[in-house]
């Protein structure tokens, strides 16, 4: 008889539930959240395990990779869908969550999530570190502005290169404020130095990567955006069509239809938020700052005339995701003139 396994992953231990094809619980256990104990537990079952389900997450990816290498059929399940299904349970425990995941796997009512390759995870970690350093640096700047403002000292609009000089100038003569500014500026300088070092490393990675160099031929797409998109897509072959990339990263409108009610709302915001943000930033640069004339920018400006600039930026971001995926799949550079027009000429 076929059996299905649901694993609810937590930091220290995993709740494991095994059900048969009729849905009856065969075995439940708590296992240390490490690949070796999990694999040993599954092999000791001595039953035909058809599929193992794990809710998508950082630890789940790590466990999923080891389970696949051990020869088990394991899948990552979309978090939103799993949470929606498990909400129906009146009592929520790790044991019940594992049972719910096992039943979802048995019924096939789940959406599989792509498990990122190790190289993509490493690149995402590097980009995440850059984002954290950047946020911390901006947080220090805003905190310092707020503290000085409480004494009527306004930093005003000042370039980052002159921030330290201006802050020391305002705090001069007040021992307490000088000590505060000095400490915060030391932390700010250290963060800025590490951020510059990390960005140089990312640029070196971008220069050495053929796919990233291809993506950077699009106006508005820089090294960080191209790396973020490459890490998010990971494997272009997992999309049957380039048109699926935009919806995958949550750049299509949400729709709720029931009876006479039919509401088309804002974007779904599903998928990788960091990739969505990178595409949005690239679209903003293309429409607002880039001087290069391209068919994509012209199309975006036409959308802006009809629907407004905000919707145009989202539309260009969605189409940019499609274009970047197609460029990666075909190995071609971005063409400023639309390919269909070139063929007609």
C-alpha cells in the first residue's frame, strides 16, 4: 500500500506524520531537525513512501535537498496554500500540521515550489546581506537626524559624503550630542565600508556571469537587479512560457469574483518579494531616468498616458520579467527596436 509523509519543520525538531492511501494515520513521531535522523526514520518505516511533503521555508530547502539525494520523492509546498488549508483546523499544533500536510500530499491538493540550487541560495544570501547593511546604514542616518532635531538642529538635505561633517558641525559645543554623533558616525562608516566591499564583490560576480551581462543590456537593469532576477528564476526551464514569470513574482492583478461581484484589485504580491522589488526599481529607472529610447520604454509611456504612471511602472516591471526570462532562454541581447518591427522592415 502506498504511503504519504507530512513533515512540519521547526528549528529543533520536526513533527512527522505517515498516512496510507485511504488517509488513516500509520505513524507519528518527533524527529530531530537534521537530515540524517529524518532519513533514518523514513528508511526504518519499511513501507512504500510515495511522496514526502514539506512547507516551503529556509530549513525546508536544506532538508528537501538531502531527502532527494537519499532517493526519496520530496516536494516543497507553497506556504500560502498550506497555511490556508491548515486554518480550517480548530486546534493548531505541530502534530496536527504534519497530519494536514500529509493529507494535502495524499489528495494532491498542493502547489509545488521550486527548490533553489545551492548557487542561487548563496547568491540570494549575498544579496540579502547587502540589503541588511543598506537598511542598517539608512536607519542610523534617520535616527541621528531625529535625535538632533529634538534639539532644533536640522541636518537638512545633505549628501552622504558630507553627512559626517554636517552632523559634527551641528553637535559642536554640546558634549553629550558630540558623543552620540561620534558613536553613530563610527558605526555608519563601518557599515558603509562593508557595503562598498560587498557591492564590489557583486559587480565582479556580475562581470563574470554571461547571463547577468545579457540582462544588463536592458536599459535600467544594473548588476544588482540582474543578479536578483537570476537568483529568483534560478532555472529558466522550470517555466513553460516566459509569460508565466510575471504572475509568478506577483506582478499581475488580484481578482475576486463571486456571483454578481467581480473585483480586480492590486497586484497579487505572490512569490519572491525581492525579485519583485528589483523589477519595479528597474522599471522606475527605465521610465523616469533612462535616456535610452527602446520599444519597452515607448510601450510603458503609452500605458502611462492611458492608466497613469504608477500602473505603467508595474506593467513595465511585469513585461521586463518576461523579457529577461526570454533573453536568458534564447541567449540573446536586448534589442532597442521590437523584434516584430525589425522583421517587418
